[in-house]
């Protein structure tokens, strides 16, 4: 998006990268993508008992334009896949994706034609979180592991792949072309 | 064809007029924000419900369904007999087992068979515990460990080495011969000192 993508990762900029990454890690605004029962646990994390605000994440964003981390919580149907991709495309770089629960991570027990077998068929996933649904501590643990990953990231904060064509996994069958027409 | 019922528009009662708000006076206007912050001030003296998760981890419920563990007999032999009942019970097809025959030279479990390959895909497992119910030898049980998040799908398929319980004192890593009796019956029916020991049955 900007200058930081053109900057090389060298000795000169390591301190800057560290500073940037600490800033990124400490104000990771999540974009809610609650699709099923995992979203209930995600809401619990936002509540006072687990209190995601302790990690600078209290603002669950309903707009992807102001979000850094997409928490995909729940099973993604084939019909929802293009919507998910569009939300992801609307988020500004650098951005991260957390697949919460087994359904988002791999399809879980729904090994059938209606469910995308892992949200990494559509968007690059930075952290997989097992559990059905995961308890709130598990989500916090995944977020903390993601923080460690962000701290070690290069200055551009780029993930391994961002388009479906680069994805190492099987392409999803996208039947609804209405949504993806604008961005494709 | 029935006639539509006669609907009179004035059947509902006329809307009630709200009484105008009572004037509070100067003192009331001054204290109104204080009353609004009353909830905030009261909460300051209540007990904090927040769990400081990564710093202090509260224990789960004792029977919480966490990560699996493959148990061992007291001499270190594996309890898993490779029967695949857990894999059959699994509603998410998360477990993959391949059994193999024990030989006298290479013995991993008492009895004929042992689980040569044992994998649990934690991106499929829904922690329902049906595999635990299905296991005939109590080889597979669940721990309370839940911190499983990872950034690779491959690493979340746990293999037998990761699932096997660590060797405790007095345990010996298999393969080794049966130490607690002459046959597998001794392992299951009351131990080596039981009534069947030495019977040769």
C-alpha cells in the first residue's frame, strides 16, 4: 500500500520494524466475522470476564476498513466464501486472519459439499485455533501466539500469500459471482 | 366470498399525552451528572471479575475435554491395542489408526496387536469424548490442556509420539517383553499378582 512495502529488510531498519511491530501487535483491531456458535465465545472474550481490551483489542470492528485482524468464527458456507473474501480485500494492509474453531480451520465435522473445508481456501490464515467451540482462554492464547508472530514479522508485515491463486490449497467452488464481480 | 369485516379506524384508543417532565431546579441540574456516574463509582468498589488469563491460568473443570493422551501400563507398555474403535466412533473422522502385530522380539503392548500409527487431527476434532467412551482398554483419555493454537495445519495433526504419555518412574520405553505377567490376561484381570498368575492358562 505504501512506502513500507518498498523498503528492504536490512540492518538499518530492524529497530524501526521492531517498533512498528510492537505498535501493530498492541493495537490489533479485530473485524468480527461471527458465523456460528464460535461467535458466542468470541463475544465472551469481549466481555468483562476475559476482557480482550487488556490486549488493545476492545474495538470489535463492524467495518473492515478499520480492522487489522479478521477472526473467522464459525463454519463458512460456499455461499459465504465470496463475502468473506470481499471483507478481507476491504481491510487495509497489513492484515491478519485467525481461523477460530475447527469449522473455520478445516471444515471440522461438517465434511460436506456446503461448507468450505477450511477458510484458508479463501484467505491466508495466520493462526488456526482448534476447539468446538474453543473456550475464551483458547482464543486469547491464539491471539497471544499471533502477537508473537507479528513481533517477528518483516517491516511490510506481509503474510505469505494474499490472493487465492497463490493459495497452497484447493480452490473453493465459488458459485455466487454477484459479490466477487467488483473485486475480481 | 365473504365480505371483509367492517374495520372502523377509530377502534383504537386515542394516543395518551405524555406529561411534561418535572423541572429539576438548579441543584437537580447540577447533580444529574453525578447520578449518572453513580453506577460507575459503585462499580469501582465491586470485586473485579476479569481473569488475568496469560499471567494466572485458572484451572478448568476437572472433567474438561482437552487434548488427548495415550496411556501406558505401569511397566511402560502401551495400552492401545490398535482396534480403531475410537476412529469408528469419531463423528468428525479426526482419528487415524493403523494397527500392527506384536512379535516376541518387538512388543509394544500386551496381547496380539498394538497401534502402529496413531494420529489425531486437531483441526477436525470437536472434543466430544466419544473416542474415550469407545476405547475398551482406557488407552485414550483426555487431559485438561487446551492451548493448542498453531499456524500450520500440518502441525495440528498430532502423531503417536506427541500423544503418548511421558514415561513415569518404573516405566520402560517399548518395545520390551511383558514385565507384569506371562500373558495379556495378567494385565487386564487383576494384575500379575492376581489369581490367574502362573496358571499358564
